[in-house]
C-alpha cells in the first residue's frame, strides 16, 4: 500500500442539495479514494467532506470538486454563520499511512498549484504547509472573509502562494494545508448546569492553561438534560485522549457531577485508542507492529 | 482485500537450525503471505510459525512446509517436553478479515485434504473444523502421542478425516483446525511470592471458576523478583482483556500486591484493545467503522 492521506475539504454550500451531492460524488467514484462522510449544515451554509485515499486519487477528486464549486457557487450571494473566504474554502491533507508530514505538504502544494493554475483562484498554503509564520493559522488567513479579501490581497504580505493576485469574482480564494489528524472527542456530564461544563472546558483547553493540543467548549444537550465538554484534539500523540478524559472526570467529581459517557465523532486513527488501552492495561513494550491490522496495511 | 487468515503451524523440530530456517522460509517468500514470527524451543523441541495472508498463499506455504518437514523430521527420533503426534503437529487457521469462522473451516478442510492426499499423512480436523464432538479438543486427538498412535488409529472412532488409516512411518499424523484468535496476555505482580500469582490464576481461569475464555497459570520471573499471571485469552470478544485485568488488580490488592505492568506476546487484533479503550473512556456508540485503518482494509 502506498501513501494514504485523509482529506477534509470544506465548501461554501449548505442548502443546495444538487450541488452538495455533485461535490460529494467527486469523491465517491474515484479510483483509490474512499468517501468516508459528508455533511452539510444549513445555518453554517457549509459542506464538509471527509475522504481517504492515495495522493493522485485525492488530488483528482479535489480538482473535479473545485470545478463543480466554481460552476455552482457564487460567493456574492453566500451568507452563513461560519467564517469563509471562498467557494472551496479550505482543503487540509492529513498523513495517515506510509506518509510523513513533509509528504503531506508536498501533496498540498501540488493541489494548490493546480487550483491556482487551472481555475484562476488565489490559493494560500496554511498550517504545516505555510510558507511563512503569519500564514500558519487559518483564522489569520481568513480574517476579513470573502467580502474583505479584495483589499487584503492587494497588500504585499498577503500575496497568494499560487494563482492570480486577484480574488476570483465568484469563487473567492482558497486555503490548502497539511496538518495532524484531528479527533472530535466529547465528554457528557450528568448535569444540566452549563456552568460546570464551562469551568471544566477552561481547565482542559490550551487557550486557558490546559493541554497543549486540546480545544474545548461547553455545549448544552437540551434533550437529555446533559451538558458536554466538546473538544477538538489536534495532536493525540502529544495530548492523549485518556489524560484529558481523566482530568475531566476528576474536575467533574469536584463539582459532584458524574461523567455519563464520551463519544468520538467521525473517524480516528487506531493509535489514539490503542494508546488509551495501553495506559489503562499498563501494557509494557507494546508496539503497533503487534496489531494484525497494521501488519496487513504494511505488508500485503 | 479478500479473505485474510492467521495461520500458526507447529512443527516437531526445535534444534536443527537448517530445517527451522527452511520451514520458516516457506512462509517468507510467498505471494500474499506475511511471515509474522517464528520461534523454536529446544526443550520443547518444537517450532511455532505465525503467518497472515490469503487462503491460497497460506495453503501453498503450508504444503511446501509439509514437504520440508516430511523430508527432514523423523518422529522415531523425536523427544521433547511438549506433547506431539507428527512432524507437522498442528495447523490452526484463524479468520482475521473479510472471513467468517465457516470460511476458516473451509480453508482448514482444503489444506487437510491436500496433506492427506499428497503426503500420505492421516489428518484430523479439530476445534471449529472438527467433524465430531470428541474431536473438538486437540488434547483428546493428541492423547497417546506419536508413539501410541498406531494402536489408536486402528480404532473405528479414530479413523482420520483425510489421508490413509495408517500412521506415516516418519511424519506421524497431523491435526488441522479453525479457531478464534488467541491473545497471549500476561500481568506481572510486584512480589516474588509465587503463591499469590497461583491464587490469582485460579480466580481468573475458566477451569477453576473464572472467566469462560481465559486459561491462566502462575510463572516465576526470577530475574526481576516478580511473578506473573500468564494467560491465553481464547475469545477476547466474550471475555475482554480489561475485565480479566481489573479482577487481577483487585485480587492482587487484597494481598497487598501491586500490578507492575502487563504485556501482550505476539500479535493481537486491534479490536481487543479498542474494546478496552472504549471501556475506560466510556465511549458510547463507537463503531469499528470509525477507525481509519479499518476503512483502509475494507475499501481500498
């Protein structure tokens, strides 16, 4: 098996069923690509596709989807709760198997160059693929959004990495990047008091003193009288799920609140959970070579 | 990816390096087969090979290895601590991916028929492949060993499933079977008092009242002043590793003894550890479809 990546492109369409299906379809019938999931949100007016596959297959699928998005989406008519700057808003690549982060950066650059060249869309490289420090953070690139980008792009420090120095009149601009796998990990608390979930979220997240690779916010789960610590784990190899879980449990306990359950939304690398099992079972000297599935992926 | 099995053939050779290498080599250069491990024990005078692969590849490798074993091993000159009845003593198949236990039984039958036909070796089907209840347990088939088999085979109830009704003069008889994956799971205790490990082993193992799919014995780890509860988990889906681990910890605690570490020897299906992670993290509604590696094995 060659290099395998996860690719999670985001498009500025959340209501037009036909366009949504057409974009998702670009990842469905492609050789070497597996469409894992796609979900559109009407309030955000945004579509998120998750696919895994070979670099060639994913780049082909992405380019086909850009063609559909350019055809069907007019950013001048787009409104939604989620910040955005283009019809194809952002395309991150995540190394999954037999690929390093440097390989993922190469794939991102290759796609970025093609989008810029074939579709006359300005493209910015971000996160691990960024060409300068002030382009690492996607939020910095996106600041000003589609409406403000005509001014922004004329500044020398915001010259795009690929494509023209001028916003595409209907498709805006696009960011392509490489990053670590992100795990959406939620822990549900047996209380309808949102202030407890808020206090715990502040304790676990990086921005207020918690774990380096954890983003967290409190969410009210009205229907079940529960509240949730909703998290994005941005590097499970350095901030393990089980450390975050244990801290949440201990903090909840301090408020007399039980943890009801946790959940992982979407896909996860097996390693994130194998690490947790190893921790709790006190597994010594365990190697991922000992997992049959990893043998199959490497050797057959 | 088609059907994938684990195959763990055992041969009655533990000292003759050349024969050991030649047998292992049959699994090393075969298309569709991955040699995971092989280890020979001089006291047992026995070689255990672990391989994973396609049914066709594994059957080819097995047949090549039977040819070597028949050529090189004379059971009349074989002695060792481990009970045995043939040069190729036992060949179990374990369904790993895209295969049911019924499929594994078919593969076992197919190999058994070929060994019986091509090499004039009587073959017995055992465990899930057994043709009658009294042939399910390998120990029942092997009772009497090589030396006693000429008498045993002449009894109607011990007529072999394939091959001649007469023991092969140098290669003896062979058992071929299908079974669930077995996980070798050990838990080390911070005491040199073997009686504690013995008492705990009796608590966790099936034969003395413990878990249905757990075999356990106490082992002295002289060099480290530790003792060990050494286990074979014969169906992790019904007797999970974490239940056994927790009981061992709780029993050890009762004797004032700490658990130092645990270990898995050899290979394991990822699911055994994913289940443990799910238990400790209170993961709700988690499906193995959410694991990227499983997606890759199923769909690419």
